[in-house]
C-alpha cells in the first residue's frame, strides 16, 4: 500500500476540518476509532493488490457509495427519531425518490 494507516488517519483529520464528525457521547476515543478505520482500509487496499487499476477504482467507488448511503440513512433515522426536520436539500432528494414510485 502506498499510504500507511497513520498517514491515512492524518488525511481523515484534514477532511474533517471541512466536514467535522459529531462523535457525540460515544464511549470510544475519536483517535482510536480513526486508527481502527484507517487500519481496516489499508488492509482492504492491500488485499486488492492483485486487482487491475480499473477494478481497484470500481471497488473503492462501490465501497464509498455504500458508506455514503448508509450514512444518509442513519442520519435520516436519527433526525426522525428526534423530531428534527430534514434539510431542504435532503427533503428535495427524498421527494425526487418518492415521485419515481
């Protein structure tokens, strides 16, 4: 792998400056969570060493898309559970999905 887990962890923190993660009251240390994830992703990347560049790209894109979808679903569930209205952007997106049915 061309990046170490520690370097990936630093990159994660850089990205979080623009879009911070609300760890709220989780009973885990933020640094430990970042380390766990960066190690896991580096292991995934190492396991794809035999993949073609296109297959690596497609796999990482699929993983990212799944995580974004999961994040959106969890956020909507939390907002609904706490009676917080959805943002206009999220509401518009969901409205487009409703119109397809």
